[in-house]
C-alpha cells in the first residue's frame, strides 16, 4: 500500500500465484463487487427512457413515434461518446476515484427526469436534452471494465470481465422490470397530487437516488486505486494506431451494440407492433442477454474467443430472420421467442469478443519484444496491460453506438415503411459483415496480415 494514501495499492502482481492466493484474490473480488454495483446502476439510469418513453403519450406529451424512438436512442449516443473520456480516466485518476465521480454524477439525469416528466408542455428539444443526460450512465461501463482488467490475471480475465459486464448489463433488465412497478406507487410523489394516466412518472428517476448513495459509499470505503494502472493519456493513445482496435470495434458493434440497442428499443417496439401486450415483459430480453454474457467469456476462455464469436454471429443472423418472420405475421409468441434467442446471442458474443481483446494486445506486444530478453518481455506485458485496458474502453465506446443506431433505425423504418422490417434487414446484413471479418482476421489458418503469427492467441 502507498504510505501516503491507503486507497492506492503500489505492489500489485496478479500473475504471481503466491501473491494472488495470499491477498490479491480477496482485494480483486472486493473491487469487482463494488464495480458491479456502480455499473449496474449506471446501466439502469442509461436505459430509464426505454420505459419512460412508452408512457409519455398517455401522460399528455404529444410526440410522434419517431420522436419517442429518438428519446430512447439519444442516451445511447451520448453514452457511447462519454465512454471515450471514461476509458482513459481510470489510468489518470484511479479506478476507485473515478467510480466515486461517475456514480455521483448520475444524480443529474435522475432528478432531471423526475422534474420534466411532470411538465407535459415541455418542448421536444428540451426533453431530448434531458434524456441525453442519461447517457452519463453509459460511460460507466468503459471505466469499470478498464479498471477491473488491471485487477485480474490474464487466465481469469474472460470470466472476471464477463461477470463485471453481466452485473452491469443486468441493470437494463432491472430498470425495465422495476420501473413500471414503482411508477404505480405514489410514495415518492413530489410533483403531482395524483398520478397521470395511472402512473407516477417521476418515480422512474427518484427510485435510483438511494441506490446511488449506496454505490458512492461503497466505492469510497471498499475500492482501491492501483499505481500499476497509472498511465499517461499519450501512452494509452497508442491503441488508436493498432489495426485490431478498429477491427474489434466494428465487431463489437455487432455484439454489444446489438444488446444495448435492442434493449433500448424493445419496450417501444412491443408497444408499437403489439399494442395489446404490456411492455413490462420487455425486461426478459436484457435479462437473458446479461446472464449469458459471462458464459460467453467462460466459453471463450476454454475453446477460443474468435471461434465462439464466429458461430455466435451465425446464430444471431438466424434469430434475426426469425424476428423478421414473426413480426411480419404479427405472432407475438414467435416474435418474443426469437428476440429472446437474439438477446442470448448478443450476451454470448459480448463475452467472447471482450475475451479476445486482452489476448490480441498481449500477443502483439510479446511478438514485438522477441529477442529483447526477460526485461523486454516484462515491459511488453506491462504495455499490453495498459493498452488492453484502454482498448476495452475504447472498443466498448464504439460498440455502444448501437444503442443509438438500432432504436433510431427502428424509428426511421416505421416512419418510412410502417414497420421495423427494413431496419432488421439492415442489421442482418451487418451481422454477415461481422461474421466475414471474424473469419478473415482471426480464424483463417494462414492470415495474410498476421503471417501465421501469434495472433492465433486471439482464438483463446
């Protein structure tokens, strides 16, 4: 521990089994737990509008269907943009310190929502601005994943990152399950004497105030900063020059972008395509997608990240075809079944692609250090740790663009054609491209650009 500040740990070496078993494992687990708590709430705040938007017309807000989808989509765009600075914040300010800040700042979107949903005369542009602040919750994922990647040894990163991500992702399911329930309770009624259309919309924001206080408290008293994770912004920017940063970013749009995009759009999609069905059932999608994520990472640890990702895209394409068919014939049971399969595959793909990233950067740095002795190898491993942490956040930021593109695409498709089929066909074509890229760069037996190099490690 640092003699000046006990919250900083200076002697951190998770690859050393003696250190790991004696005290590293317990410290890492404690930080993982509170990281999951903060990230879970971040995801919940990020996706609040996926439910709130479905209730606005009944509450007297005269917005078009396309505008409602924009309210659902804009937090996804802002969240993806926020992930860029959040990615680099951990190595500049410390994982504990940034968790405290990133959790505390979420009081802005929660109180903002609580006030403005009680003002039916709010113009659309202002409500869009209020909804955009929920994107602050989307930034938490990048800093959380980058931070946890430093705490665990390479052999356990797939499972640890998958568990951390799943704990956060399941916040999407929590908000979609709990919000409709708590909006029917008048215990937090600050702005309305009676519910509007049977619901207290402001509860959707106020319900997260106490959990946020708990998350800030936990980060303050139970998390740590690592001096080994300190790095300059310039050192981390090296990832931008790496070809595989951009390749994996594109592929991750297909997995995580699909998860967060479908999660945001699912309630409103049900509302517009199957009006007789309650949107409360929408929580099942992100729930199964979140639960499947750590198993995607675990499976990738055992049989290969690229292999799992490749076959997963085939499954995603098949499920998308199923959704296309059942939404066309207006069969809700089939639509729901296909969408739940699609959500499961997004979760598995999230875990497998994220497992590939540390391996790729580790092998590239080790390859460049060949012939430089043990000292060169040690420096290469440290550089790989820094770069993979930054890459996890950077790739996650680009992947999160799906949180905007998918809901926005559904809104435009419905506005132009009257249904979501056009958007689904475009998403299907995108999965085909992701499938081809996964095979071309990571599964060919003789990759032209890798020169049969150790990038085969990406298959782990």
